C-alpha cells in the first residue's frame, strides 16, 4: 500500500518547465576530455564521440574547490562562460558534497566527513552530531555556492540536490554507515540547509534526487522515502525530483496504471518489458517511466521530474541489476530534450557525465591500490573485472575505455 500525499505538492514551487525553450550549456572542459578519446578512436565510435561533443551534460560539484576559480572546471568559471553567450544557455549542476556522502558505497564517499580518517576517508564507526562536518558543508560549500549563483542572476540554473542521500537514509538504516547518528544528522540538517539557501536564488530550480525504480520502486521503500522527505520541510522549495542519476535503469514505456504488469499481467504489452525482472518481485517501477508514475501517485500531480539518460541506451546489459559501477556494454542514451512524452517529465538529461568513472577497480591504472575501492566496482558486470580489460580510475576521472563502449552502444535519438 502506498502513502497517498495528494496535495502535498500543492506547496511546490509553481513555475514553467525550466528546460523549455532553453539551449543547454555544453562545457568546453567536457569537450576537451572527449577530444582525448576521439584522438585514438576510429570508425563509428569516433563519429559518435564527435557528435557527443555537442551534447550538454551536468557538472558535478563534488568538492569545494570546484566552486570558485577561473576556467570551466568551476561553477564560477562555467557561469561566467555561459553568461557570455547569446542566448544564455541553461546550466545544470549536481550539488554533491554532504558530510558522510554516499554512505552505502565507498567509490564516491566525499571530502567532508563527520569523523575523518587520516587518509581523508570517513570513519563511520564513530557516531556523534557531525557538528564540524555540517558547519564545513554550510560555510565552505553551500554558502559560497549560493554566493556564486547570485553573481550570475541572468544565467538559468537547474540544481540536482545530493544524489543517493535521502534514498540511503530511507532504505539503508541497517548499514551502520547510513544508520549511525552522525550520518543521519548530517543528511537531515545538511539537505534542508542546502535547499533553503539555494531557494533564495531566483534563477535556480531544484530537483531532489529520488534514486531509481530498481531501488525505491518497491512500495515499502517508496513509502519510507516519502516519509523521510515529509519530515524535512523542504517540499515547497522544489520543482520536483531527479531519477536514475548515474545509473543504468531503462527508460521504457509508461503503462496505463501503476502495477499494470504485476502478478504476471499484460506481459505482452511493451510497457511491461522488464530486463531486471522487477515486476516478478512485486516492484511496479521496472522502468523509469513507470517508476515516475509511482512517484506521481505518491506525491501528487504537481510533481515534475528529470531523468538521467546519459548511460541507459541499452535496456539491459547486466547480469545483476543491483550492479552500478562502470557497467560493461552500456551505451549513451537519449540526448537532453524536453520531448519526453510525459506531462510530468520536464526533461531527459545527461546528469552523469558519460565517460567519467563510477569508481575505481581495486588496482588503479597506475598499478597502485585504490583507497576508495568498492566491491561493486569489482562486480562481474563492471569493466576491469575480466582479464584483458583496463583498470578503472577513481570516481569522476576520465575513463577512455568506458566512453568508447558508451559510444559504440549509443542510442541517442528516439526512433519515432
């Protein structure tokens, strides 16, 4: 049974689709990364990589050093560059530096810790109130970020707020990394602070991360997520939610209703295509279109969404859909667009930058050991787990082998 919160989103920021009618910012720094792979590519892969140079993707603000400074590897530099263009394009940022970030994984643990280890990783064995980490997040990350946003009020901005954080809080309390008091306090104080502060920027629309159907599609998980958000008092400051960020879940086709494919029903209907076999596990969110229907049912008709299509061009390439790290055989998906065939989906967008690693293999390309190795990055579906494959770099670093596979398996245009 779902929690029905009809009317909850009546307080949601009421506005037009912020993506509609806008050009999208293409980062020259991303083009330069692609150029390093284009230089050694050939044939169709090279041609696809060249076409990807003109496709917008989000910029991840995953360390404090990316906020201010020259060049297009900082928020300040990106906004300065965008403001010089005519028309001024929309810029999409991923706000991603909570204390004890990504508590259920190791590959993307952040720089701000409630209790830091000597090597800079987070010590999750210690509890506490995370006062120092929260203060760092507020004063050295969010406050400077808001100040830079306000320096460029002419640039339209979309901000995706802290991927995986609240889904972890809602569903992974059994993991002591997520369930300890320090992490819980950091998320419950940090996210409302970020949302409230950013909401003072008139040029910014926010989407809170809602994971994906293969995580929160089960009714009990979704109910827990809804309850978690309801307790934070931030709904009225959001445009809506992001889904599938940095994941590989298929976009799919929307069914006539939630649960349409459960109990073996309507299996011949294309909307019931279920490469991860989720509907047989009583999960109606077996693709992102159907998962969004669940979210609309839970939150009300005023909710709006953006879906990450950066790497879901192939509906299923995994032996286990729980695997998420540098998946072998994936392909880039539909290019950013407001043509979504849904009144609820504002845009498809490349939120995870195609070509940037999800996380490192146990051994880095240099031959040294990776301090942030996550066992999921050694899964049978992950590049680097088979002989003859290159080692994967740390999360966010350029992965030439991966981006060439993404280009090889690209599905960038709708077939309609």
